[in-house]
C-alpha cells in the first residue's frame, strides 16, 4: 500500500514530486540489473536505494495501492507490466481514503487511472508478471520530477527466467553504467549504499547566513543607486540648447 503521496511540501526545492515523501532518483545501477545480480538479497528493498522507492512483491501476490492525492491537480497514474482494477475512485476534494467504500463486484480494469484533485483511488492487481515495473504519473514532467515508485516483482524468479542480451550490457559499458550490485554499484557489501544517488536536500527554513549577507549588500547597492540618480537629477544638465530665430530649429535665420 502507498499511503499519502504526492507533491512536495513547500520547503523542498522544485522541481520535485513525491510518493511517501520520497522523490525518485535514477540509481547508478539500473534496478533490473540489481535484481538480477544480488541473489536472494534481491528480496530486500534496502539494496535498491531509498530514492528508487522500491516495493518487493511476491509472485502472485494481490497488491492494493491506496493513493491519496494531496494536490489540487489531476494525475493519471500508470503501471507498467499490468492492467489494474479501480476498486475506489473518489470525487474531487474527497480527502484521503478511509476504508468506507463498498468495492464493485466487477471493477473497471485499465493500465492508467486518473486520481481527482485532493481525492483518492484504490487500485488492485495480481503480481503475476515477474519484473521491474514503474508506477508513475503519466504527465511527463511529473515523471521527470520524481513521481515514481518501483515495483520489483518476484526478483528471485526473475533471476531464473530472464536473460539480458549482450547488446544491452555493451550499451551500458559504453556509457559507463555499472550492471551489477546494489543501487550504488557495490557488489561486495550489498547494504553499503555509499555513493548512491539521492534527492536534493530540503531548502532551509528562513534565511541562511549567506542569504542575509547577500540581502544586506543588495539593499545597500540599491540605496546607493537611488542616491546617485537623485544627485544627478538635482544637479541639472549645466547647459542650455540655443534658441533659434524665425522658423529655423536651433539656428539663426538667414540674412
């Protein structure tokens, strides 16, 4: 289950979006390769890194996703590898799901469902397709902002059935992307995530010392600029344009 998601509290740097206050950051080792190269430890979400936002699913497990939208916008959510059922879809501004709905006998089934502004939705699927599947908002810049969770489904079964083409490994090697180990590329201690990619730290509340210094100097510079403009304005130009005779402009009339 995914408790209240969605957009970041105002103290976090944009552009960032959240599931469970976690912004997705692409790990150094692609999650699929971590699942394939870590043996039985692949069943532990910790090795995939905090910002992969990983959920380990057992084969054929029935999974309910409770998604509470704390945002004023609509979000179309999509799950790769599955078509899920919508057990509950609230109206706008219904608030978080509190378990007071009757599920339909035959729920609607789709691979993408819209959650309403400040509403909720309950999705259900069977984990019958071993793999690494992303659950994300289908608005592209929300994906880029990190509104993603990773469903890692039956990883030990995946190790027995999936073979990666050599061309894929070659493409990763050409780009300097490691293809084994945990999210940080550690193949010795799978629980050592030193060097793993993480989300930006929250912005501090109020002004920092550097910000205060910058603000003071900005104010001083602005006041000096206004003072210089006032000084030159009060001094005048110090010269006059000659006045012409007759119809000529700025010159003497012909004699």
